[in-house]
């Protein structure tokens, strides 16, 4: 499951959160997940600020739970090969 949290699709996660959580919790998580930005610094140079378009914030206690919600409906049966 290397880099699993980096693969969470930001437009798909809120849809799933809306279906499994009360609206109030959804709004709280939405403010936690979205409108995040990053930049990269190498030496003295700093890149422009860019939006984060995928991933769950790592290092938070919520990250594993959000990933489980995101992947809980992956179809499984004897004829299905699941890979990410």
C-alpha cells in the first residue's frame, strides 16, 4: 500500500463522505481536506504556490479513516482483480 494516501481523488472523496457521514461532519472534514496549497523549496529557491489536487493530509489521525471510507466500496468477488 505504498503511497496509498497520495492516490485519494479529491473530487471523489467528498461524494463518498456525503453518503456515509452526517452533513455537519461532512462540512468539518471538507474544511480540513480542501483549499490546501503547497510550495517546494530547494536551497534558496522557492516554487510558486500550487493547489493540492489529490491525497489525504498525512500525519493526521484522520488519514487512515478517510482512506478506509474512500476505498470501502471497491467491488470484490472471485472474478475481480483489484490493484492500485
